[in-house]
């Protein structure tokens, strides 16, 4: 699961011409550390839902990578 989420995040970054990340840790903030904006978060949501059948924002806003993993459990 972690590798798939990492791939999805890098796909979103690549689609927007942003720098890819080498590794993930649970404390990484989606906006501040990874550099996502609102459009990136929307694409992330769609891709994760397509892959895992889970809307990570269904129960409210998330801000860290660790929160993604919590919602995917």
C-alpha cells in the first residue's frame, strides 16, 4: 500500500511538472512538504479512490501522509 500511495503522489507531482519525492514518511504535510495545491489534492483523491475505493476526504480534510494511511486501513 505504501509503495502504491508513493507512486500516486509522484504521478500527481509529475503531471503538474513538480519535483518528485524519493520517500514518504507519515509526518510529511501534503501542502507544505510535498507542495500540493488544491488541484493536486483533487487529483490525489480521485487516483486513491480509483485504486483503493476509498474517498480519503470523506470524513474531513487531511493534511499529512500518515492521515492517508489511516483512512486506507
